[in-house]
């Protein structure tokens, strides 16, 4: 669906009493520019929060369909309940929710719609629309677009959806632009109404707020800068998301042998091919990957091709995603290296600057290479979801940099064969780790 128009729908609903006087708001946005394309809001009388949230979703999807029935739509809501139910991960038990969910599902083909949870703080535009609708209902009226100020609350972030001037990855200028925009923005938002199913929303709030890039992580590297403001900061639009797939097993994998870019170039084993097929099915079900980029090594190219065949995409080979060269350690187990090269192994464990015996690549050198590759791919795929099929070390380095963790963190992460991890990169310089070592598709 790469050629289809794309929209972002943000929706919200609230009830002052739960049940009580209720209303919803929804906005359709251009994911590239952040431009508001359509707004919807309505006072719906006495209802629960969840009913109002579903009504907001329905209104947003209908507005997107009116703009383009073939559109690919990403729905963002701060209701964990609605997002998980519409994504098919949670069962719909409440009788009031079932017909609303069915109505929402019929508006656009399922393949055209994806759902993403976001923190309430990021859902200001739809939240304000919902509150405006409830305010109007309080006075016996309905919401009028001409009287709305909801778009003004999001104007600073919308203006920053276009990357700031400067070379790709110039995060310092991006942060300066954020500060300038925030200086002119009021930053005031309506008080969000209480939510039904608060237990579920609260359970995920802190974790997902960080995952969505709203709690800035420490600056991990040259492509990132400190957040423009402490605490919650603007994200400047749809992030580039790197889905990080470690290749499937080779004959060396279960034996836990060093297998980098300096030894043999093994193919996938039979188990590895099954893993590649399983992850391809899982990614097809999620339906979010738009581009596939692979390490040049055979095990990655075979894994990537299995996914590409399932998704109907092509594979681009990126030299910078190769595994490190383990030098004389290639093909050996950790125990064999410790026996043959004890001093070199200890130096390697003690310092990221130490290279494996025989001219291997140090973690410091690998970090420079992978950071440059990351920046190059971010410049080429802004706002897109890209599958990077690579190896243990590149995945760990990308995760470490996103977290701002020290080099020794590389030894404290587990990455299984054919596992999925994910990092989102925002235009304000923040990065957030959304997933690490997911192997649920292999079970």
C-alpha cells in the first residue's frame, strides 16, 4: 500500500460522571506535515467514557474515509482498551462495546487501519475537541467547528512536523526550533475526564509513555540531542520506527559460536528457515512494515527475503548492518576463546576499544559504523516503519544508543535468533525502545 494516501486519526472521548454527560472528539492529520485535514466532535448525552471513546474512533474513521476511501490510516488513542480491542489482542466482553467495535471495523478494510496507543498528554487535540463538545452540551448546544480552539493547542507541535533546516540528523537545530515554538505556545489543555477501565490504562501508562517517546531518554549519540524541555516534550510528528530483526538460526547458533563477518558466511539451518517463515507471518499480521533493509551476510539476506516474499516488498542490502568481525575467534565458542586467548578476551570484556584477536572489530569501531548507518537510514526513511534484518551486535548497539546506556550494557541484553526489537526515532532528537527480544511468534 505504499502508493496510497496516508492519514493519522487521533480520537478521544470522555464522560463527566461515567456514566454522565459525554462527548467525543476526533481529528484527521497529514502524517508528513501535521496539517489538520478534518475535525469531528459531538455531545452524545449520558454515556460512559468507553462508549464516548468508541464514538470518537467511529467519527474519525468516517472522516478519513470521506477524504479518501483508499487511505491507509494509523489510529492513535490514549484508550488502551479501545486500541487493544480493535487490534484484536483483547476480547470485547461489554455488551455496549461490541456493536460499536463492529461498526468501527466496517468503515474501512482492516488491512488499511492500524492502531497505536499514546499517552493522554499527546492526545491534546482530540481531548480538547471532546471537552468542547461536552461544554456545548452543558449549555444545551452542539459543538460548532467555527467556535473551536482545539487546533491551537497543537499548533506548536504541528508546525514542527516538518524537519528543521539543516543537514539530516541535525538534532541541535531541531531542539532549538522546539524551544522557539514552545515559547509562543500556551501549553494549556483541558482537564481530561476520568476514564473507565482506569486500572488497565494506568498499568501501561508509565511504560508506554516512555515507549512513545514522551519521556526523553538521555542523549545516546551524535544523532540525538537533549530534549528541548524537561519532562513531556513535543515529538514533532510521526517517528521513524526501526523494527530490528535478528536473523534466524544457522548451524553455529545453537552451539553458541562466534559468527561475525570475518569467518564463513553460513546459511540458515532448517530451524532458521522455519523461524524466518514464522516471523514473516507475524509481521504480515501486524501490517506496519513499509521497507526492508538487510545486512549483506547470507543468513540475514535469507531471513529478509522470507519476510519480503510474504509482504510483497523488496530487500535493500546495507553494508553498515553487518555483524562485527571477530577475527581469530570466528567459529569458536566462548570457552575455546578463553582457553586460547585469555588475555585478549579479558581485554575485550573490559573495554569497548579492545578488538578480538587477529584484527577483529572493536565495539567502539562498530558503534561508529552503526551510528552512521542509523543516521543515513533515518534521513532516507523519515516517518516510516523500516525492518532492519541484522545481527546481535548491531541490534544491541542501536538499543544501547537509544537508551543512553553505557557500553557494558551490550553484555546485559539477551537476543534470541529471529527475535524482534523496535526503536522509534522522533524528529526532536528523542529515541525510545518499544520492544526488545520478542519471540512470541516462535511459540
